[in-house]
C-alpha cells in the first residue's frame, strides 16, 4: 500500500512539474512576442521633438510680444514637455546629454512670464535662443541656427489677448 501511495504522489509531483514547465514556456513565448512588438512600435525621433520645440519657441515669442502671459506660459510648458520627451525616448543620443545647457535660460524666461515683464521676457527669450544655438554648436549641429521669429508660424492663430 505504501508503494502505491508513494507511486501516486510521485506521479502527481512529476505531472505538476511538467504542467508548471508548460505554463512557463507559454508565458515566455508571450513575453518574447510582446518584446518583438514593442521593439517595432513608433517612437518619436530627436528631430520630431526639436521640430515641435521650434514651433513652440516661435509661438512663445508672439505670445510674449503680445503680453499674452497665459499663452506664453502654455508654450513654455510645451517646450518643457518636448525636452522631457527627448530625455525619455532619445536617451541613447549623445545630444540628449547636452540639453541641460538651456535650463538656466528656461528658468529665467519662465520667471519673466511669471512677472509679466515684457522687457525681461525679450531679453530672456534672446538668451534662450542663444542657449539653443550654443547647444547646437556643442553637438556639431552648428548649421541649425535658431533666430527670433519675424512672422508667426501659423496664420490661423491670434496671439493677442481677447478682452
């Protein structure tokens, strides 16, 4: 009788182990499949982020020039979000390490917007623009020169405050 009980217990253990190995193989196959899918999903590139930053940089100028401080603050936050996106999705790029060069200029410009001071805004906006160009030079992208915009990037946006 002891032999039968031992044999049954042994069969249960072996069956349980095999069942566990089958589950592990199935789960590993699912993990492998998901990793392949994840590696093929769209990830925005450095250029897409920089293009977005350039648009918000231009819109920021016209918001500040019109003393539309709420819009200026919004555009600053859009620039910050794009910079965070670069750090999250483009961490493998060497240029990403240089982005901190503009932090001081960003902080000063944010302070100008908070104070609603147009002259301070203009000075700090120019400093930010120069910081962007310094970063471009430091990362061998000196051919990409950013300037204070002359015309709004979009003709379908009014930058003036509505009263």
